[in-house]
C-alpha cells in the first residue's frame, strides 16, 4: 500500500511549489504585495507537502529489495528529495525574514534560485517516474 501512496502524495507539493514560483515572479513584475503573500502561503503548503511526500517515500523505499537494479535510482531520488525539502524550506525562511525589505536585485536572485531548485525537483521527479514505471 505505501508504494502506491507515495506517487499520489508528490503531485500536490510539486504543483504548490510551481504555483508559488509563478506568484513570486508575478510579484517581481507587478510589485503587488498580494502576490507575495499568496506565494508565501502556497510555498508553505508546498514545503509541508514535500515533508509528507518524504514520509510516504520512506515507506515506499522500504518495499524495494536491496539487490534491485532500482537501488541507485531510489538513493539519488531520496537525496534530491531531502535536498528539495532543505532548499525550499530555506527559501521560505528567507522570504519570511525579508518580507517587507526585499530589494529588487535580491528578489531577482531569490526568484532565480527558486527556479533552479524547481529544476532540480523536476529531475528528482523524473527519477521517481523511473522508479514507478521502469
């Protein structure tokens, strides 16, 4: 059962984190604080979702045999998952600490870093797909 729960649980945080990225970009161009507050809320939902996906992923990984050809892919997927939790959590803390005082260049750097982390998460998702559909 946990093996089927993990693929279902990962779609929400991915969607939330992409939506938050779009809202941060909107804020960068529109400077309407509504977009920034919305981005932070959706970003938080994405991080919470990543943590839940990690918990279901641990259960799913325990069902894969140690001598499986998927072992290396699972390990890399797991490392990237932990990295995603860490990276998006740190960006969330940064966004809360600098809420009212983001300068334009800092916001551009923040948004660029966010997009890079989304790219890494996409690669991790690809690896997850390789595990689920070998």
